[in-house]
């Protein structure tokens, strides 16, 4: 680990490449986060892909934060660490959750200077169906959208033998589209990419958050003192039969793009609820 | 603290009161959780209120878990502790998040025997607008709905001088309604109750998740070694002007009931997205 405490603000610099594109075509500012931590391979791949299209700031958790959803840190202080990779400054590592990273990036590192785009990932493992709620990768992207920044969460559908080549290429392509079109209010994208070589990818599906579910159990074991402890184990079971559902699409070799909104209101049910006996 | 390790399963018993209601009218089974922890006053108030209408199992975090959203524990084992209050068995304390508590309750304590209702809270502090995403109280209720259990999250709009009297009474009333009507698929209720005496409550509004936002900053301080640390500070700023938005309703003395869904798909945006250049 190569950590040093840092509080210096990120100052915008004219890079060599942008100097060439006279009369000063502004490169988009891109914030890059993840939940697997600052040292994750997928973060590196995503940051590299984004550097080809914009000016990148990386702010990621110091440690692994999978399954942290939209958790934020309230009861303890955060530290901002300058992180180096390949002997060069890479980004900022925050000792908190993915959501903490975005809050720290927006308020302290970027001083409320909104980036043009925020991307999160590339996550190890798919984030389909109810994993949308568990995912720290998506949590970070939702948090960026709270700040009004268009955001995309990227996940690769494997935990092992990950090859981020095509995922990074696709991330770059989709990032350009979001920079071009923007996103509706309160809306972000979550993208799942099969861990396949490009030639085996069947296509791209626009999907909904599917109905697939974890079948879970708690495994009981005894510790070395004979006391029981519990560890969750689960299998994602497919409950969809259409390429328009995220989990089904990725299992059939398609990239899945799901637009999600952080307004969780079930508007259709409001009128029914008004008929209930829920007076004071 | 009165903790002892426990792995005994909860076995259904015929209580004295249900014996009286021949020919055996079954009392509903109610799971009670929270995010403020097993020792919180609001949990006590909610459990007491629920015991008047059903058979209660309390499973709550061992420590304070505010702001944990839908976080779950992946990387370390969980323990289940038997917790006593007023010299009687009160419930189970789990050393994890609110979501962990629900998973532990459903898989290990209740052994997949679905309760008829799950209630979460009563939380210290309102859970309106984007707090729906940050809230561990709501996280627990969403998790219960993953298991197909109708669920309600309750929050009292204060951190200080909390009076749970009216909130507990209203919780009981709404719980009976949910037990009677059920809830639509993938839908749960989140309820915010002003910290007022009953006579000052103006009424009950069915609301949407409002657009109010945190205006946040990171406060920088130096530790005793001169090293900087950061602590988030924020103020919830009202961006709604109607009693049909949660934060506006509670600020005007109304109980707010918001139906929320855990399907986050922005269906309306899917067709637009299909027109983008997002081919393979």
C-alpha cells in the first residue's frame, strides 16, 4: 500500500491532449468510483477507459465494500488518502462506503464542482434483480445522481477469471452516449456485462430490474471455542423468462442496461391506500 | 447488557390469551426489527404495540445502525444473542445490519416460517425523501418484502425528547389495516409520524417520496496528531410545496404514509433508451 494523508484539492489542469484540440474543446470531467476498493482491477480498467474521453478523478473505498448498498458512515470520521498505482498518482481512497466516497468527492475533493458524468465499477459480479438494492456499486451511482450528476454503474458477471476488456470498451461507448444525451431527472443506468470475449456477446438489451431472487440460508458453524456463528449462503434463482429482464439477458450472453430511478414511490397504489381506514 | 449466546429456535406456543379465544382464532405472527439497535426506546414501544395484536418476535441489531440503508454483511460471521429487558426475554440481537437481522430472522430464527407482518422502527428521526435510500429502518422493511412478508417502516420525526405514545398507537392501527388488506407485490409502506401529542396531529396524508434534499458539507478537523479527518454535516432542505410529499406533510403536523416499491426500473425511459446508439 502506498498511502499518504492528503487534503489538497483537485485543481483542473489543461492536459497535453486538450491543448492540441484548439480552440479549446473542453474535455468532460468524469468521477470514477466503485465498491470493490481502490485497488480493484475493475476500477483500474474503468478509469483507463474514461481517461480516453475525459478528465478523470478517482475516489474509491480503501477496503472492499461489496453488499454495502446505500450505506453511509455517520458515527466515525473519514480520512482521505492519496493513492498511487504504477508509481503515479491514481486517485483518492476513503475509509468508508461507496456512498461516502461520492459525498467526499463532491463536497471535499471537487468542492461541489459537478462532474459531467459519474461511473461506478467495473464491479466483480452481476448486479441484477434485487441486487440493485444490495450493490455498493449502484449505491455510489445513486448517490451521484442525488447530486444531479448523470451516472452509470457497471458490473461484470463473474467473480473469477474476470476479463474487463470488452466491459471497459462498452463502458466507454455508453459513457459517450450519456454525455451526449444526458439522463432524465432522478434516473441512472445500471449495466451488466457478460464475462465473455467480444465476439461471443450476443447484443445489448434494455432491461427491467428482474424478479430473480436469492434462495438463502444461514450456515451454522461452531467457532474454536464451541460457540455458534452464522454465515449467509445464497444462490440467485432465475424467475424471469424474457430477454427484457436483466438476469435472463446476461445468462443468455447479452449486455443488460437497466434505467433505474431513486424515487421508490408506488404511485399506482396511493389511491387504493386513500380508501383504507387510516384516519388519525 | 444482558447477552447470552443462543441458538434455540423460536417455537410457536399457544399463549394464555389465545387459549381464551375459542374456537382458536389464530393470532397473527409479527416480526419486529429496527436500525437504532435492540436497546432503543422506539423498538420497545413498537414491540409493545404489536404484542396487543399478535405474536411478536423481535430481531434487532446489537448496535446502532442508522444510515446503513440496504447494507448486508458478507465478510464476517454473525452471532445471535438472546436479549432480556425488564428481566424477561425480549428478543434476538444480531451483530450486523438491519438487513442482516431480517435475513437471520427469516432463515435461522423463524426457519422460513413467514410471519404475517413485519414492522420496523419506531425510528428516531424522519425517513423522508432520499432518506428512504439511507434508512436502515426502511432497509429492513424492504428486505422483509423480498421474503414476501408485508412490511411497514415507522419513524418519529425527532432525535430528541421523543414521545412514542401516539406513534405506537398509530402503528397498531395501521398494522391492523395491513393485516386486513395485505399489500401489492414488491410494495411496502413507510410511515413518518410527527413528534406531537395526539391532539396536535392534524391528520394522515398518503404521500410520495418527496424531492427534499440534504445540503451537505464535509467538516475538516485535525486529530490530536495534527492529521485531518472529515465528518459529514447536512441540513434537509425542503423542495416540496404540497401535503402529498412526505417531508412537507410532516413539517405541517401530518402523519405521512408513503407506499414504496423495490422495483427501481424507470419503465418510461426504456423506450427512449432503445433509440440510443447502444448496440454491441
